[in-house]
């Protein structure tokens, strides 16, 4: 079949589907088709900045691009001509981190936020008739109420009067152009800017179960284009927070720290939710164009796409205790968790239609393609083929093919060894065991994944469970022996370390006792001691 050249089929097949069924939209599939993604390349390099470019943003029509840089300039480029239209000297005294066009202003209002803790608004109509080198322009509004760097700005579709700014001072502020055009600097004795929408100065969490206590330095924020009441923020911990603006308290000032308001939901990959590295933090959060998904980007980590609507059924929900449960071996009985996972595999018990039969045939071929890609070391495309089956047809393919596809994807992830692939392999093995509780392959691979993460004690439990399923398998037997030897060595090293610490403590204690004894002897020999007594 020619479509096997790409895991998501051929463009010709997509067009044929549209011809046969006019209700079948292919726009998104065409945009994200792997054959087109592979052709992406740099079209043009736009010049005009003299420092690192930290922010770019399109206008609503996609005809203009605004950028902000370390050179404290804001540049406006034309997409059609690929040329610089204006380069503005903003007056910021530190790097510009964010820029935005204000909607519904005919692209005449541009706002910027910078490391000097200021938000500035510029009216581009003042640049009419000027060339790209004539960049002297004064802001129409300056907001100085933040006390730390402003890292992100947000605007609301259809609202030309308000802009929101997220700062590392732990506050998200709402600036209404209709009220004031300036405010005094942070810390001023007369400052009373009542524009704090979110006060997260005591909002950071180390884990999902922790009570927030420390400053959450905000790094990013976004407002949904389809549901503008939804607000997403991310900062100096691992959790993106979703708020409903209609449920937030009234705007407040910075005079008094408030308890963080209740959010609608937290978003965080499970393996990062339980006491992750202290340096782990979000650098960017945003809604998808349709508002149904959120994208999270972490510093020194990966990018994650998650569902906003839990009712859609695709979202993975968990509590603070679930992160450790998935890595702990628990015997499963057929049917205990299988019933909920399999509901909807064959809907209402009706026989499969011809189109469903064709879909199943395609899924089987994709699974075969993924299996062969492991032999050819083509891990990436094998994983993509499994994603096509599991994400697109998980409710129709049945438990047997589902189990097989999950195990193959787990094996491919362990072979690829990208960052966090081992965690995703553990997730797939856990799901596979829900479809087949006696799965030797799932137990074996989960043990391998835990070994890659350095969790030898947990890996031994799964390896022993796999060995019980296949006692004659020499590979698993060798794995069990190697893990036991490693744990024995680690225990021996731990005992030696404790013994060394005890000896050091004993030496210190003996020295202290000896020193005290000498001091007491010196005191006793001092004639003044007896006189005082």
C-alpha cells in the first residue's frame, strides 16, 4: 500500500475522503501531514535587530509581524514584502521579553513588556509617513506597577481596551487603557494600582499535594480565543494553572499579599508532578486555536500537549498519589480494570461495518510497520505509526491490537531513549497490563524502563513478575540476577558509608570529650576557681 510511506497516509487518500464524504474536513490533517512537515525550511531571514530576539507576534490577519529584542527596540515587518516597516526605540531600559498587537485597533496599538518591569503602549499612527530608520516615538501609556521583569502579555480577541501582563513578581495585572495611561513605579509611597487580577506571590508548589507557600514567578500567560473567560498561567514551578476569570475576586492592590485563588485545573505531566528538580519551571503556556488543548513548554524539558476538556475522554487525570502507583508492581486480575478501559471498543454490540473493517486493516498494517521500524532502527516513524493507531482509533481496534500496539510503542520508546521516553514507556506498559494482566512483554519492558530511570528496587519487582510468566526465558533470568547483584553492591556501599560516618562521628565525639576534660583540668588547677567556690 502506497500510504505506508507515511504513517498518516497519503495526501491523495485525504482528498479522496473529502470527495466521498463532503462532511469529512481535511484542513487540519493536510496542515499537519508528515509529507508536508518534512518540507519545512527557512523561507527568509528578517534583519533589523541588534540583539537577541525574545518575542514575535502576528496581527490578527497575519499580514504584520511585531518583534521585541535585547536592543530594546520593537520592529514591525510586512509579511507580503518580507521587509522592515518600522523600528521603534521604545524607551525600555532592559531587554524586551514580550510584544503584542492590541486587537480591534486596525493594528495601530502595540504593547511591550520588558526586564525593567514596565509595560508600554505605542500608537503606530504616529509613525505614518516616516521611514524605517525614523524610530523616535513616545509611548501613549506607561505602566510601572510591576516590581520584577514582565515576561508575557496577553490580549483578548475583540477587546481593544485591556491588556494583561505576567511578571516574575508573582502578579498578573490587568491594564485598562480607558482608566489610566500611566502609574507610579513599584514601591512608591503613593502607589495604589488596583489592577492585580491574580496574586500568586504565595502560590508556588513543589508537588501536587503541597500547600503553596513560596513566590510563583510568572513566566507566561494566555487567554483562550474561543472562551475568553479562561485564563492560563505558568511560572517557576511545574504546574500550569487554568482559571475562570468570572470566578476570580475583584482587582486588588499590592499592599497586602492574598492567598492564591482556586483554579479550575492544574496541568502537568505525571512524572514531573512529584517533587521535580528545583530548576524545573514553565517557560511558555498557550491555548490551541480552538481552545480545546493547552501547550506547555518546560525549561530543560520537553513540550507537552494536553486536553482542556476532561469530558472529551482523552485526558489523563491523576491525583498526587498516582505518580508513585504507576511505578509500583501490583498484581492485576482480568476484568478488574479491563471493563472501563474496553468500554466502547465494540459500540452497542453491533457488527462492524465495512468502513470499520477497512480501518482495522489499516491499523494492523500500521502496527506491522511499527514492528518493522524497530528492526530497521527507524524508531521515530514507528512511534508515529503507533500514535496514529492509539490516538485516532483507540476505541475501535479492540483489546488485543491495543495491547500489541502499546507494547510496541513502549519498546520503540526504550530504544529511542529521548528525554522522558522511559516515563512514557512505563505509561504504555501500565495501560497494556490493563488489557492483558498476564502480559510478559509489558512486565519485561516496564522493568527495563525503570532500570533506565535508575529505579532498581521497583525494576526487580517487575522483572520477578515477568520471570514468573516465562521461567525459561534466559534474558529475564539474567536481568533478575543482574538487578539483585546491583542492589547487593548498593547495599554494601551504603553500609560502608554509614560505617564511615559513624566512625567519623565517634572520633569527633571523643575529641570533644577529651577537649572538655582538658578544659576542666585547667579550671580545677586554677587557684581562682577555688577562691570563687
